[in-house]
C-alpha cells in the first residue's frame, strides 16, 4: 500500500515538476520575447503653452519626423510617445519629470526648452539614471558642473551663441555695448558668453539691463538704452517675447540708429510675425537659412511637406535628438536596459545634422559651427561662419 501510494505520488510529483518547468520555460521565453519586442518609450517634456509653445511643438515635430523616416522604429523597436506640458515653469519641473520617469517608465526624456526647467529635469534624470537628451535649453550647468554619463544635448550651451556674437561685434570695432535680456539663466549666461569674447578683444559692456521672464514691458528699458547711446546693443529673447521686442525696438525708432545684435533665437521661427521690423537684423546661431548642404535641403523639403511649415533651429534640434537616440538604440539592438552601452554609443556618435555634421564634447554638448546670419524677407540668410567648431568650455564638468 505504502509502495503503491509512494509510486503514485512520485509520478504525480514528476508530472507536476515537468509542468512547472514547462510553464516556467514558456513564461521565461515569453518574457524574453516581450523584452525583445518592448517598445522604446520616449517622454517629451516640453512647453506646449506660453511664450515658448511654438518652440516645443517644433522640437516634437522634428523628432517625430526622424523616427517616421526610420519606419517608426529605432534599434529595431517601435517607438511609443508620452508627453507632459512643462509650461516653462521651473517650480513644476521635478514633479513633471518624475511623472514621465516613474509613472510612464520612459527610456528617455526629451526635454526641454527653458533653462530653469532644465535644472529640475537634470536633477531627476541623474537620480534615476535615466537617459536625458536636451533638445534646446542652454543651461550651462547641464554640460558643466552637472554633466553626467546619461545627460546629452542636441542643441547648444547658452555660452556658445553669445560668445560667437561677442567676437563679431568686437571685430567690427564696437567699444561700448549695452545688454538686455530676461533675468534667468538663458539670458544671463548668453550675456556672460558675449561679454567674455567682447571684452577679451577690448570692448566694454557698459550696462546690463534685464526684466523678469516672460515679461514684455520693454518700453522703459528701450528709453534707457536710447539715453545711454551705446555703439551697439546685445539681447537675448526668444519665442513670443522676441516678436514683441523686435517690433517695439523698431517702433521706438532705434532700428536705424543703434545696431542691434543677438543670439539667433531673436529671429528664429519668428520672422513672419516680426515682418518689416526684423529686416537686416544680424544674429549668430548654429543653424541658418541657405546652407548649401544636401542633408539640409532634404530635411527642409520633408519638413515643409509634413507640417506645411518652414523648419527652424528648434525643429533641427528635435530631429537631431532623435538621431542621437537612434545611435544609442542601434548599438544595443533596441535593448535600452543596457544603459552604459547606450550612453557610450551616443557619446561617440557623429551626427549628420541639417546644420552640418557635429560630434559631442566630453561633456556631451555639440561641437559645432556658429553662423552669422542676416534677416532677408522671411529668412535668416547665412552670411558666413562667425566661429568654426566652437566647443563649450564645460567648466566644472568631471566626466
Ligand atoms: C533657454 O531657456 O535655455 C532658451 C529658451 C529659448 C531659446 C533659447 C534658450
């Protein structure tokens, strides 16, 4: 009896174990297959409302266009999108970034435009070791003291376009310059870059004026500039605020009296709205209209066809953020859990951008040409290269 029961039990146990092994194996191969088929989750954290709304939309358009050109897949995996409107509000940045990373479990955050918001995203991305590709915000810290293996930028540091324009203005023999900007990192760091190059060549910034972001009450400041009578003025404004400033400057009658220079955000994506007030303005930026490269020509045609709009620098930065992600995803055949391999591949990538080919500095910021541009009609026409292969100094970055 005892033997019979034992044998029956043993058979039952063998059957149960076999079933468990078979079920486990099936589950495991299902999981592997699930991982192999997992989508790459992309979280856009961008401004979709407020003065920078158009910039956020252009970045998303550019990014999606590149992914669509790859058949909707990177590294062999389908791409799935999540989005948060960051409202250009630094106070909401940590919570918004956490939503994408913890709730939506994204593989990469693509964000953002505003330098103050960027600081919050960088902090959360570093704490969670989540891949971050910055498609605009120039916050010098992100590729300076806060640089990290998982932090990349497809755009510029605030220092870069300001520094390029400082050289141009000094080379033109201007001596006394007034600066004007919104009082937050993007404006202040652009002015710092301008001042560094301009004063190294013998110029002097005689007054630094500012107003809170995103205020557009420029009148009193324009009156003050007129009374100082500088050789030139350097400003940082972008988006809706840039449109208003350029119109107010012309309406005050200063357009033909005091030379106005700026980083190219003053006139990028804004020319239709600025109209006659912008004609002839000169700016420096890492993109321009009229670049004679076939890569750019293809990009512009495709963008105009897809969105019924001319692309601007923000669309290029979005497109290139997707190219950077593609380089990382390709290196791991879409397995984004291999984080260090993804980071290494992006850091080493050579990006075939519509702006011209660029590579990344050791701090993961583009090393790129800065063009001198002049407004003609609705174009920021390239008139030369202000500084070739300009690298941000990456002060404080230990990578
Ligand atoms: C920034 O906040 O970093 C920024 C915003 C708009 C254009 C350029 C820079």
